[in-house]
């Protein structure tokens, strides 16, 4: 069992997956900072000095000026501003992955086309297997391929 586990771990796919997860985590932090620190402040300024990370609904019935104050008091809140930031982060990551995959697929060379497995009957033009010597549709005798 230990030998099988070692073979599983040393496969190239497992290492590629581990590297992808680490790079994805780092990329997620960069995108999160981009959204919180670069994109949302100007959008908030345009919308009337709104800080999206500070938008919340207080469910406790009290009045708090900031989300940090509400959380420090232990109040139940719906943090829809943080949710909006996360949606924007997700959309940026999804767009980046889409653009990356589109370029990778463009750079891939197309493989050889698959070998044909059928031929057209020379009498009725129905597709039949290559090995057929008689057409099952018109019963004509055919030349072997």
C-alpha cells in the first residue's frame, strides 16, 4: 500500500495539480487585492463615496457605523458588500482563466484526423463499413477496400 501511494504521489499529474493549486491561491490573493484596493475604491467614489466592504444589513436591530463595529459587538449581519467584492473577484478570475485557456487552445496543434471507418456505397451513396463487400441497403456487390 505504501508503494502504491508513493507511485500515486510521484506521478506528474499530481505534481502539476499541486503547482496549479498553489499558483491559483496566489493568483486569487492578487485578484482579491486588485478588487478591494484598486477597482472598488474608484467605483465607490463614483457612486457617492460608498465603501463596498462596509455595506451590511444589521439583523440585531442596533445601529452600527461600520461592519467592524457590528462584528466586534457580535451582531448578526448580512455582509452584502463583501459578497459583491467576492463576485467581482470571481468574475475577474473566470475571465483570466477563460483568456488563458483560449490562448492555450489556439496554440495547440491539431492532431491527425482519425482514420475513416466508413465508405460510401458507389451505387446508393449510403455510408457502410470499409470492410463491407455488399451494401446492406441496395445489396450491390462492392469492391473490397
